[in-house]
């Protein structure tokens, strides 16, 4: 923000909201706004389906989690550019296990069979005639927020660290309607759900959840679910770990036990660091998590002054009830404002006004959901799992459902970095030797 | 939906929701699901920004309102394919008056001047540091739902008739914050708002609205506002006619009267049919409107049976309180279910289960908002304006804020057409000679 006096730069004062924003921009001559001027003749955006600005190329990059292996795709949502709670379909994260199919919806079928009275086959058009619902839900890969990425260096940006979560308005038919029509037989307690990808991705889902709020979705953010997300049909299992939301859905078999499929056991078992050789399965809901998306790692603040701190919080257990932000390394916490309405099992945008004095500082957020769950500090996670910080730094084990508080360090030069394992952070969090937990509720 | 018995087709009964859906699809052999089969090797969707399925080409067409004049663009949202309440950014309607600019956001500035204590200039990055809000709002061209399109034939599809409305989650800075900082002088009662397009599109906005809920938006559905929608900055004026939402926003001048700009007077004056030569200006809010999007004109029902009737309702005055649907030409009305949460001044999805018996029928919806406004029948509109149906059929005057109930006729062959001016509709609505209004509340 600049005064109109050409060439003069000053800090504007007198408004709490704006105090401290420096005049960073060149100030145009006042006369520039008084007379018509020449304009570029216009972008040729005559495409049927609209496009982003050519100046937003950087903001459209989802990156490849594994650049050496573009298929199956692992792509991350650029949360550092996110605003509001909706993720555009073109930026939704992708974490596939097998090569995805190219499906003609007119040839696609959904089969429901197994322990049912009436096996049924649906076309996509038939499903679209049935009673539908739309809900805004987050989705998150269970391996999101790995403190390290598969044994590599500690990552720095909110996209690299937390970009395997997105949020959409999903539309589809409640699975309970289809199951009721098929007639679940006594003893039918689980579903084996299968996708139409090359690897026939399969996952087991408990019947209780299936009858509660699962959708057979054909719509995402007002249009057809995209190929990356399971076109033409995707199972939406609100709040559960990402893989339950089976893409390219083609088969639901009612069974009497979990089927212990390859991905849900070998790949997605929880090898607990404190129990050598033992693994947990079927953790279901993603735990409460929050992260500041601006300012965040990899960004640079142009100078001291006013900034809105903003970020996202979500929980697979229910609705976010409260988000707190600390701007002093965890000593004091302030309650952030939540974007209304707060949706259950959806990204929730939080915002807090803040003035940066230019000194080094650590900022972080923590959230609480309406089921009484709280986002833990790294020290609390360590105590619960019986590990030390060294575990996270020196092993390459995937940290499933990792939801420790994410601290960002802002240096005096304005640069922002991941401070999860800074000694100062650990000491303040009571995680390093001699530290104690000074957080105040 | 088909039974699994190959070759046998039947109507499935016993479930209210599904009763009557015919087995329209070919039934695959049961064995087809039992063994692994070959799959196409996968779409090459390795783009950084995701894309729609190649099978959705038809659903991505916004059409050109004026094909002979692609610029400035007039493009329509394909409401017949809409689900939920969010419009994807690539399908948002466009109704430009001048050639749009190609703006580099780093060079763009927003000027606030006129009757203020401190003229201010903001860069886009400076605006993004300020307190922000996100809200889901509809937008609608004031000329949406013309019963005829500029003197042409009566249109048939929900896209052609009503496709100049869309709904997004907008993110930006409340204009009140910027005006407070600039310091509005006594007597500053209106804003003259200007875009950076070739024609310097300008519109006058009353100060009361500006201080209430207007946003300077840089985000739409989680990403940067697109060039078609005003990149990098657009004014969002919730509930008001489309043109108030000035694109490519570059200047806000505080003034003491409406400026009677060319577009807001000559082009957007309300030439009332009952007051020759007189025009109304500054109608502001769009009135309550609803329309069934499926089944809708241009579609064909495959046969008798169960269908969910679904559509959208919205009002510039507030939140939709109730939507009613008639499936007997307006004699009886049933209350539809509204998608929760209902947002104020936003598209609201409504749904009603229905079984079609295969006979010719007229279906239609009407809505009521929380400010006591009701969507009128065509007869009620005619009475209010002092015109006859002939007026709409024989003149080429744009019908601004036209919000009469939209009837669709479903013929015995399943085809659906616009029945606004069918004699049967008019008679039932009490609009044609000898008719009477039989609607029941």
C-alpha cells in the first residue's frame, strides 16, 4: 500500500489491520489514473473450458512426489497458494498405486454382489437418476505430513510436507441406498471394494461406515469426477484415510471379514516403532491436523509489518472446534477465527491478524475437534509412540497419520523454514533434554 | 440397474427410492467380474494442472451466446450438468462488454481515491497480506433467463435460458477495511468502480453496500481468480446484478452520487413495458429464482420409472428458505429437500424423488427466500408489469431480472422442452384467457 504522493514511501499507521504494511510497490504518477491509456488487446481465452492466467504457472504445479516415477502419479496440492476451503479439481492431490484406466462411462458398470439377496449392476446414467447428496469433505493420504519423505532430507514447504490433502464438494448416491436395495445378508459385515485400474486396487471397509455416510460419487466441485480422481465413479468415505476412497469404482462385494488386501496390510500396516515387528491395521479416521499455509516454509516476507496468518485445519473424527496460533515458539497461544460455516470432516480455514516485528520467530498452529481430539506436539507424539526425535530423523519408516504441530521459523531476512527439528523448537516443546512444555491453554 | 441374471430385464420393485428404474444397460456375464481382465494402459494425464475426461467434451461447452461475436465473450454455464452448488472455474459464465486485458499481477495496482482523506495504492501482494474472508456467493447476469434471447426463437435448454449464473467460493479483502484506511470524507456516498479492460468498464455502487459485505477478491474456488473472471482482482458485490462485480479491478473513486455510466444507464436501464420511454435504474439485488436442472429442456428420459428431480435456487436478497416442485402443471406442489448448509446469496441445490408414469407432464419449481420474497409465475410477472404474454413473445426487449417460474414439458417419448409459452401452461397459470391460478400453498 502506498500513499499517492509520488516517490514518497512511508509506513501507514492508525489502523490495527493495516498498520505496518510498507509501501513496497512503485508509486505510479497520479496522472496515470486520470486519462484513458492503452491496454493490451486481450487474452485469447476463447476456450470452451476456461484456463488459468499464464502468470499463475508456478501456482499450478503439483510437483511429482517421485519425479523418477511419474506413473503411477503422486502429485501434491500447492497448499501455499490455497485460499478458502475448496481445492480446485486441477490441483487435487494424487497418490496412485497402479496405472489408472481410461474409462468410457457408457461402458462402465458398478457391480454389487457377495452376501446380498439381489446382486445388482448399475450404469453411470442409472446412478445419476437416484437420490443424491453433496457434501464438502477433505481427503488425505495416510502418509501425508511425513516429517521426512521416505528417508530423504527434511522437507521445507507446506506443499512438500502436507500437500497430500485436498477438499472438494462431492456429489453422489448414498451407498446405503444401493446396499438396501441389494439386501445385505446376515453376517455381511465388511465390503471388499475394487477399482478398475490395472492393479485392481482393493480395500476393505466396515459395514457400519458404509451404511452411515459413504457416497458413490460421480461429481466433484460441480463437474464430473476427473480421471485422476476416479472417473467416472469414486467411493467417498468421509474422514477415513485416503485409500478407502477407491477410484474407478467398479465392484463392491459384501463379505464377512476384512480381506487383508495387499495395500491395506503390507503397504499400509502401522509398523509401530515401539513394538518391533508388530503392525496395526485399520486405523480408519485421519486424526486432527492443522498447518499454517501462509506464511509457510519456502516463502519470504518482504519486511516487518502486518500479515494475516492463515491456514487449514481438519479432522476425520468430525468438525474442527478451535484452532490456536502461537507466534512465540509455543509459549502463548491465541484463538484464530474459523471460516463459517465449519463443515464436518472438511478443511476449515483459520485466520489470525499478526504484526511481525522483524525479529526471528517461530509460528505454529494446533487444532481441536468436536470429538475432543487435539493435535499433539511432536513431544506428545514421541511419548505416545515411545520414540525420540532421533527416530524421525534417522529412520526411513513412513509416519502414517503423523499429525504433530508444524512450526515454521521466520528468520530476520524474512525467509521461512520448517523448524520441526530445530533444537530451539524441541527444547521449547519439552522434547529435547532439559526442555519442558510451556504451552498455555 | 440390472439383475445379475444375464439377458433378463425387469423392473425392480420394493424400494421407494429405486422402484421403477428399468434395466437399461446391457448385463455383462457374471464371470466377467470374477477374473482379472485386461485394462487400458492408462490415460496420460501427467499435466501439472489436471484435466477433465476426454469423454466429457460435451459437458465442458459453455457455448457462445453470440457465436458471430466471440469477443467480448458471452459464455454460458452448462447447468444441465451441474451437481452440488459449486461451479468449476472453467465453466463459470462470462458476459463481457469490452475486450479483456492480459494483466501481469506484479504490475497491477488498485487505486482508492476521490473523497477520501488518504488516497491509497495497493499491489496485489499487499492486498494478500490483509485480513481476508471467503464466502460462497452466486453471480448472475441481470439479463439471465430472457424468455427469448434478443428476439430469436424461444430457447429450449436450461443452459441457453438460465446459464448466465454461477456460484463460487470467493476470497478477498473486505472493501470496508480499505475504505476505512483511506478515510471516507463526509458526503462520500457512492463509489465509481473501474476495470482495466479496453473499455474501462465502470459502475456505480452505493456506499452502504460497499461497507457491508463487498470483497476485493483475488481468489475463486481455492485458486487465483481467472482471467475470464477478472484476474488478478475482482470486486464481489454479493446478491447484486452481475455488472456490479467489476472485473480487472483497478480503481475505486469515492464520489457523492451515482455516475450514470454508459453501461449502467443506456444498456442496463429497465425500460418498463408499461411506462413508454421511462426507465428504472439501480435495481441492485437479483430477485429469487429457481430452475430444475434435471430433467430439463433438451434432455430425454429413457423411460418411465424413478428420477430424482434436482435444480438450483438463489436470491440476491438473502438465503433460500423453501423450494417447491410441481409435477402436475402447477396444480399441486411438494416441498423439495435443500442441500445443507444453505448459504445466503448462493446457489442452493434442491432435490425431490419422483416416479414418472410415462404420460405427458409439466414439471416446475418455485422458491421463497428468507426476506419474504417469492418467485412469481409468469402470470404474476405479467400483472405486475402490466403486460401480456404477447409482450414477451413479440418484442425483443431484454427482460432484466426476469424470474418467472420455468416449466418443462416431458412428452410421452421422454423428450423435455421449454413450456413457458405453451397454451396449456398459460391456461393453468391463469395467464391465458379463461385460465385461473390453481396453485396451492
